C-alpha cells in the first residue's frame, strides 16, 4: 500500500509502485488458501457459506460506505463525474468493476490528475471473484486426494497460461483489457495459492540449522532487493512489462513472501514492527480512500502539487482510514450473528 500511494502521488519517483497490487494478490492468494487448507485438515471440509460471511463482514461494509460517500460528494460538488456513476457503483458492489473497466474505464496510468476516484477499485473486484470461487475449488482439489505439491505445480502452470494471455491481449493503444482483465491478472493470485500448497505455514520449523537459516536469509535479502528494484524500475506502460517482466517480477515477490512467512527468517522478524503492523491493519481502508482523497483534493486546492500538499493528502487518507477501521471494519467484523444485519 505504501508503494501504491507513492506511485499515485509521485509516479516518476516510484514508476513501479503499481506492483504493490500484484504483491497484494500473491499475499492474498497465499493467506486465504493456507487458511482454507488448514480448515480442511481440521474439519475434513470447508465451510463455504461461513467463509463468504467472514469475507463480506470484513470487506463489504467499508467498500459500500466509501462508494456511497464518494458518490454523494460527486452529486453535490463534482457533477461532471456523474457520467457512468450508476454503472461504476453497481459493478463495484457486484465485484465486476474490473470487467466493466476493460471497455469503459480510464487507463490506470492516465488517472493522475484525476479523472476518476474509482480507478483503483479494479483490483478489489478480482479479489471478490477469487473469494467467490476459490473455497469451492480448494475443497474439490483436496477431496480428490491429489498430492498437494502436484496441485501447486499445476496452479503455476495455469498462472503461466494467464501470463501468456496478458501478453497476447496487450494493446499499446488500449491496455485496459490486459491490465484489468481477470484472466490476464489472476496469475499473481495463483502464485500465492500454489505457494500455500507447497509451503504451508503450519509445517514450518521454528528453529533451523545455522546453514539452512543463513541460506534462507540470503535468498530473502536477494528477493527483497529485486522487489525494491522492481518498484523503482518497472514501468507499467512498457511493452516488455506485459510480455513477461510482470510475470517474472511477481514470481520474485512470491519468493519474498515465502521467506517472510517462515518464522525462522530474518525478514519475518524485521517486518513485524509497530509501524508496519499499524499500516497493515488499516491497509484496506487506506487503499479504499487514497484515490478519492487525491482526486477531490486536487479539484479543491489550486496549489495542490507541492510536496507539503501531497503530505497533507496522505494525512487525510490516514485519518479517514482510521475512522473506517475503527467504526466500520471493526464494528462489522465483531458483530455477532445474532444481531440483525
């Protein structure tokens, strides 16, 4: 989320900051699949409806309030943005916005200056589609008693097909189909899911031999360095980005997540600190509110492109995210099922 925000404010300073979204896709694919596998091993089944309820309580209320808050502001103060608003709101509430955006949305890389406060929400639709079908697929795969490492390699193969589609459907005159498509971007989620089958969190040793630990930390340092290089160097409008560089960069970030997930690694402890934990807990709301704040702020303030004005935008985003986290996310997350919806 730090990478995405810096990219939205200072794209020239961090041209690959948009790769924060594929990084999140990998992380989400890993965590969700790992939890589903644990549930299956514990109960012999996956409670699909219970999974849906948890995801809805966790994600939907904050999204709906952000959508209607933004729509209200548009209706009152930014009426030139009313065009397509009904379709934008509806497709986001159904987690189909990325599909709608392939033909009707703004280019992700032309939105700074801010034609639309909704452009960034395409990634949430891919997440929603993943949450809808994945627990069923995982339960079927595990029920077939296929070797889990084989499932992992199969998922990597399917991810490769997705990456090939990304290159085939890339059009330099209109990158929306390649950039927003569920089929062209799912490879990052599948990388994370494959990792969960081959690198389950519950089977990692707390203590490793000095040599193994040293090798693990060395690989982690290399993966972290290459990820940082990606954030600073991978332009989202290069042809080669869609012809394989994004796929390779996502594979590198998958290895970074694998090593960070290991409790004996240096990264596991180094990244577990108060600052990152604070941002991590609020990262969903931060992601939701960043672009609306940036777009509306730039419309309201004439001298909006100075460094201090950008810092003020970040402060406003953090304040809104804190309010959303405390009074929306936490309220619904901890709501007992007996309470009326």
